[in-house]
C-alpha cells in the first residue's frame, strides 16, 4: 500500500473511499525517448484498462499513458454498481428514439453488463465481483403505474425482470415502497481492483504503461501521435482517449456536462441489517439515491447529485452536510442498520444530455477514438466502449452503435 495523498486526483474526487485501502502502486515507466506502437491509450482508469485488455487480447502492441496512478481518478470514487438499466428509463428512450432503437440501446447495455461479468470470471480478476439483481424502487412521480409500463416495455424488448407490488417489495426486501422492478443481470465490484487487475493482464501480454501527461493529440488518415509533457512523442496507428471527465480540447462535444455526486460507506454491519439478495437498489427518479452492500458486509449509499456545484473545493466542502443526508436516507431504507459513515466522499460525475455514453470516432480526427462512459452506468459503458473500439480498429465498425456516437443528434 502507499500514500494515496501523493497521487490523489483532487479535481475528480475528495474525501476517502472504501477502495483506497486496497489500491496498490502500479509500476509505471518514464519515457525517455519517442516510441511507436499500434495503439496508444490515454488514461488508465477502468475505461483505459478495459480497452487495453481487449486490444492486447487481439495481439496489438499497446502503450498506456496516465499522468497519475492508474485507477485513482474517477474510478476510485465509483460506487461500482454494474447495472444494465440505464439511468434514463426505457419508456423515455421509446419517446425520443422509437421502440426498436430504444430496445436496441437497452439490449446493448444489458449485453455489456453480462459481458463484463463474464470477462471478470474468464480472466479470474480478483475484484470482489458478485452477480446480483437490481431493485428499481418507485419514487416521487414514478409510481406503480409508471413502473408497470416500464416493465411491459422491457418485456417487449426481451429484457428480464419482474414487477413487485407494495406487498411483494415489503415481504421480500423489507422495504416499504409502492412498487419495484426486480431484474437479474447486474453486478458489483471493487472498481480499483478491477481496473488494476485488467491492467496487469494487459501488461502480461506486453502492454507498456507510462507515467506522463499527454499534451497534444493529432491524427491523419494514416497515422496518429500524442506528445507528452516531456516533449517525447508516442506515434501509433490509433489513439484511444480514455481520459474520463478530463475531456481534451481536441474533443469538441456539446453533449456532456459535469455534475457532483456524494456517497458514504458504513462499517461492516450485522448480516440481519443487510437486505436480501445483496440487491443493487436505486430509485425511479431523476435525482435518485442508490445503495449496495459490499463483500465484507458494509452498506454504500449515494446520490444527492448537484449540477450547479462542480468546483472541487465547493463540492468537497459539502461532504459533511451530504453525509448527514445520506445517513438519514439509510435510516429510512434500513432502520436496523448502524448509521455510521466510515468513508465519505464526493466525486465529479459526467452526464450527457441523453444519458448515453460517447463512444467511437472523435470528429475531425480520422485515427482517434474516444471512450467516455459517463452517467450512472459509467463502467458498463466502459466495457461497451472497449468492444466498439476494438471492432473499429479491427476494421469491423458497426453501425448499430450509432446511438453512442459523438456526432449523434441531440435528442433530449
Ligand atoms: C460518486 C460516484 C459514483 C459512481 N457510481 C457508479 C456506479 O455505481 N456504477 C458505474 O458504472 N459508474 C459509476 N460512476 C461513474 C464511474 O466511476 C466512471 O464512469 C468511471 O470511473 C470513469 O472511468 P474512466 O476510466 O473513464 O475515468 P478515470 O477513472 O477518471 O480515468 C481517466 C484517467 O485518465 C487520466 N488522464 C486524463 N487526462 C490525461 C492526460 N491528458 N494525459 C494522461 N492521463 C490523463 C487521469 O489521470 C485518469 O487516471 C460513479 C462516479 C462517481 C463520481
């Protein structure tokens, strides 16, 4: 273990998260000369790690560049619920995109969540991964009727899940809500162990990891290159941008905006204080609270998002107040749990106008691809990005992922 304060990315998060005690120092080399490779991945969080794993699996010569320790950007602030349900209901997508397109988007997200879990299992990545169901609770204006409509649309789209009425939510989960949708196919992990584990696998296949800041990015029809802060150049056939919420100037997009989010984690609880099935709980409202458990019996609860507080000092100054509100939510959700916050933190949170990630070709840059997960399903979308990007590099670009493109229409 090492002193995280030295590499903490204060602009991306503040406070302490439960993943920090398990983080390891990842060996990174300094680049003293300009080099060449097949693909240079900028950013070694969960998105860059998934991309590097998939690209090295295909036998490509991959370099990864990060200005900080891998996994300690937004990834360490994540509550790491790997949901396939997007934080915008299928119902809303049907209105904006039509049923077939909306169903395709949701199915792609479901396939990404199951693909990610299968990858973790296949590679035996030690990251405390568990497959668990999600419990989507009626909240605010989204009452039983709205949830029933959502359930019916999901059923038509071939997505799994069941509708629970008030009595069923109460008897099965001890939660007094009007209704809920219970769906299989989600998971939770330790996000830092996952990203560092994937990077280690990529490195074992020859990927080179460098400690440097990329300052300049450029590509033509035939080649690409990034310039580092020490003046060295990494030339490549492709650049993959996986810089999280730090969007380089070369990416011009009016789809996304920054917000802030807060979360807490309790000490280990008595088993009887946790809810059944270790379900990933979240609410059917735009500004929702969510909760999960951990393998050592803690409860993580988060939410309280603010779109107009993004400046890091102002965001972090609210940790104490937001902790109080999240503990109140915990008392409401699980009165039998001990309402104590052992960890409390705040993080930058990227959102897009339609709740979908930005994945694929960076406009105006023929050999530059972007992998920007964003939203409540950031990590699920990072997996999707790693597949779309590898397909594009392999010459199998797929049109059915156009809902995620940087140049999609602004459908709100
Ligand atoms: C409080 C909170 C809760 C969340 N909960 C969930 C959840 O439950 N489920 C979920 O799926 N998602 C969740 N998310 C979102 C998820 O955490 C993010 O989508 C994900 O971590 C983004 O990973 P990333 O690798 O793209 O970015 P990061 O982890 O930020 O990695 C980007 C890396 O790029 C590096 N970098 C940036 N610019 C440069 C440069 N110019 N040169 C070199 N290196 C550079 C940075 O140093 C960083 O290490 C949550 C986020 C927050 C804040």
